[in-house]
């Protein structure tokens, strides 16, 4: 399903995004992406096997500053959990 999303919800190692139609889509976070104070870009793979990955780009002025900070922290934790331990 293509089109704009209107909401993001972070839980555990995944995100759900809400389409303008009101439908929520659960998605796993794909490694990579960019998380910074100026811009956050992340690739999501919907749980549906037939669905293609979607790329979500969020600018800081698209949401409240505290919500943007929480999103960045959440994505940073997900990234850290997927990094192998280096010895």
C-alpha cells in the first residue's frame, strides 16, 4: 500500500505506522538508515510477506520535539541491540 502515513508507534524492535485510511501496519526495522538531530530516515519491512519495504523520512519539525527525541532514542536502541559484540 502506497501513500502517506500519519502516525508512527514504537514498541520493542519494531514500528507500526498508520496510513491515512486509518489502517495500522506492523513493520520490522531494517538495519541501516540515518538517525540524527537534523533528520531521521529508516527502512521498514511490513510484516506482510507480499509487501515491499517502505522508507520513512522524518524531519524534526514534523512532530513534537519530545516525540522526535523518543523516536531517535528508540531507533538508537534497536540499532545497538543488533550490533554484534566486538572483542
